[in-house]
């Protein structure tokens, strides 16, 4: 069992120890020590990093079987060696801020709304707590405010060890999951929990607790939050995003939501105008294509690769052509994966849906439609190959026409 120095001193970053075991785990060397200030990944909190005997500590794993902490290193150390350990302090402080902040925030939800925390995760960007209840935005804001009040009152955070029997008589926020001697963490007059993690010694060091988002999760609520230095990092990121957006739009930050709504409206208007103009243009292009149609099997057949139009544009063009009597049309987009639109005049008998279905069977893709008009997309074939195949289907085996494109 490794003596955990961080249990009694979370600010200890330099220590001496003796290597008691060395081995290899997943092809990486590891050692265990007689004592260590390195925190192993456990209880929702990630491990510390740093150096040990000049080697980099890349992972620290809690071996539950014997209570040893496995220090995974970038190079091996010998059993019996006396080594100096140095814990990376910025990472440790960040974890202490997030973890102690979690205690305070979880306690606020219990004290205000009797909503216990069932799960905690300290992530690289955000931390989360999962609550059993479903607080609304106002309730979340109240808990956030109470938690920050406790932070700014700079209350002491103390550690003590008690037996399970003693613990059973204490008002712990959460039922302890293990027996034996328990390590209690107390935020003065606010929270008492059994916990093995690293914590700040006064709440002021948490800095600030900010809820970033919340969502319904497994019948309860998942709250994402940041504390301390991460709040400053988030503030800077938001500031830069907002500054960039308001500079582009020449507006004040408070005007952003309205500006986005206005831009969306403008874009919708322009899309409608573009569609109307495309349909008007289709009438003229349809005239030209219909003029070049071939007489095959009693139909006027138009079968072309058309550049510069999407599926909606091809559909508008094909509809403009089949407004004439006796026409069958297949238009293929000029880019891959290709789109094919097939249509017929009301008095023609070709089954457009069947043509598309046959093309899908041959070239993949998906689509469908009705006998008068159908379309398919995602064809993994050269547009010209598709055009030739479509022509053969439209003309029931006739020769393909010239492959001149109707591109603009
Ligand atoms: Zn804790």
C-alpha cells in the first residue's frame, strides 16, 4: 500500500520516496513507491502528472487490490532507488479548484432543492455533475449564486479521518461507498463529504464557479461547470468569439441575437429569390434543350449532363421541359456524387421512378419518386456513364446521342 501524502497535504508538490516495485503495464514501465504525493485517477478526478527520478509521470493508476499507486513512466526506474518526485502544480491546482468547486455546487443543490449529486466527472475542458432532479434555469442560477457566495466567504476546507461508526452519526451529504477509516472533507458550515480527492484549503482558492450548460440526462439533469482558472479561459474564449462576430457585423455585443435573426431572414429571402430566378432561367434553358431533343420511340428525348445546378435546379429545368407534350427527360449533375432527375410529359408513358430505380440498382445511390417524375442522388459513377445508362433506359436500347454538355 502506498502512503498517500496528498491525503494530508494537497499543496505538497516535492517529496522523496523509495521504489518498492517496478514492472511493465501495457508495454509502459511503472513503479510503486513507499509514499507518494501523486494523485491517481479515481473518484471522477484525473491523475496528476510531473516527474519522478527525472522520468516523466504520464499516468497514475490506483491498484485497488492492494492500495498501491502505479506511477506509469516514460523510462524505467530500479527497485530500491531513492527518487525525488515533483507534482505538476498548475494541473494539480486546476483539479483542486474543479473538485472543491464540485463539493460546493453539489451541496448548494442539496441544501436549496434536496437534489443529490449521483455522479461527478472532472473533464479536460468541463466538469459535470449528474443530479437526480430537474431544476429549471432559475433554480440553477440560485444554486450557482449560493455556491459562489460560499466561495467568496473564503471558508476553511478541512480534512479529518473517522471510523465508519463515527461517520454513521455525522450528517454526510452522501452515504459513503466504502467502510473502514473514512477521509472527510468539510467546507465549514456548508458541506461534509467522504472523499479521497485533492481539495483547496479555503474556498476562496476556487475563485468562481460558473455553470456552462445543462441538459436532461437519465431522468435527471447533467450540469456542466467550470471553476477558477477555467472560468477565465472560458471568458477569454467567449470574449474573442463575440469580438470577432461584432467586428464582422459592426454592431454592439448586445445586438448579436437580433443581428443573427435578421441575417437568417435575409438569407431565407435571398434563397427564395434565387429559386424564383432559377425557375425563370429554367424556362429559357428548357427551350434550348427541348429544341435539341431527339425523336426516339415516339418520344422527344432530352438526356444531358448539366453543370452548375443542384438537385432542385435540375428538377426545375426538367419540369420546364416536360411542360411540353411528348417529352421524356433525364438530367445528370456534372459533379460526383451525381444527381439524376427523370421526368416525363403528362402524355408520355415512360416510368420515371422505374428508370431511377434501375440506375440505383446499377450504380448505388438512393432516391425515388413517381412515374411522372423521380430523382436519385449519391451515384458513384461518372456523370457521362450515368447519362448513357439513362439514355438507354429512356430509348429502350437506342444509341446514345452526342455527349455535348449543356453547361454554362
Ligand atoms: Zn472531494
